[in-house]
C-alpha cells in the first residue's frame, strides 16, 4: 500500500487513515518477520544436527567397508554408498547456508535497518504532528481582541505547519520506500531459498541417477543370491539329514554291543 503525496500535503482524513493503516501493518509484519527469522534459526540448527548425525553414519559405513575388505562386493557397495551419502550431506550444507544468508540474515537486516529507520521517522513525525495540533488549538483559542497574541499564534502555526508538511513528505517517502523494499526483500529471500531447495534435489537426483545402474546391477545380484542361498540351504539340510540318519543307525548297533552279545551266547549256549 502506497501513500499519496498530495493527500499528505493536505493532511486530509484519508491521509491520516492511510498512515494509521500502514503503521499497523508495519508493526504486524515486523512481528511476523521476527517469528520467521527465529523459526529459520531453529531449522538451521536442526539441519546442522542432521548433517552431523549423517556424517557419523557415513563414517560408520566407511569403517564397515574397511572391515569387509576381503569381500569385494560388500566393500565396493559400502564405498559407493558412502561417497554418494557424503555428497548429499554437502548439498544439505549448501541449503542450510543459503537459508542462513537469504532468509535469516536478509530478513533480519530488513527488520533491524529499514523497519527501525521507519520507526524512528515515525517518532519524529508523531512529535511534529502533536506540535501542529497544539499550535492549531492555540491559534483557535487566541483572543481576537489581542492582535499581538493572534499574530504570534498564527506565526507559530504557520511555522509548525511548514515543518509538519516537510516531515510528512519525508515520512510518506519513507513509507513508500519501505513498502517497495519489503516486497523485494521477502520475495527475493524466498526465491533464493527455493532455488537452493531446487538445487539440492536436482543435484541429489543427478547423483543417484548416476549410481542407479550400479544399484540395479546389485539388486539383480541380490535376487540371484536369494535363489542360490535357498538352494544351498536345501542342499545343506539334505546333507545334514543324511549324515544324522547314518549316525543314528551306527549308534543303535555298535560293534562293542554286537561282540558282547555273541560272547554271551557262546558262554551260556
């Protein structure tokens, strides 16, 4: 919302209503921006914790890869996955850095510098407007039978009105500049952050698309491994059952007991 300069000169009711509306809007937008900056700070801190946890996980993957060096397929898989995960961590770090710069710092600077400057100008404007109202009252109350007091009150009113108009023009300029800059800063901050989001997912997609043939190959090998493992398990179970059955048969008729049984029959006829 822009404020008209002509209405400002007239100090019309419309001008005063517009000023009041803008001032209320600035107070509200300042509160919303402060809240968004704090939420952004929380998001960034949580993101840093997420990145730290991911780094520890990747280190664990690499440690396991070293432990499994004798098995080339496991070692290769862990190395490739560890490298890709590390790249994704790097992408996330860029995203959180962009959030720090585009959302947190940019909007925080807007509040601290531009909104603060507006509020300071508003204080001067309110003070001069109050002086103008006092001068108007004194001019209206000046006794007409005392020309000297009337002249003094009229002169004070004239000077105060000129000062008010001058400051009012500056104030309106400040309002219109602030409104335009608010639009730019908010849109630019969010656009920069969304570009960072786009880059994160685009780079992540490209990275995983590059490793996708290896993952498909590994998936096919795992499918075959399941089949081979099932066959090997059946073979081992069959061997186990065969050996166990043979062992049980040997235990049920051992040579010692067969010899003892023959000797007893020979003695007792």
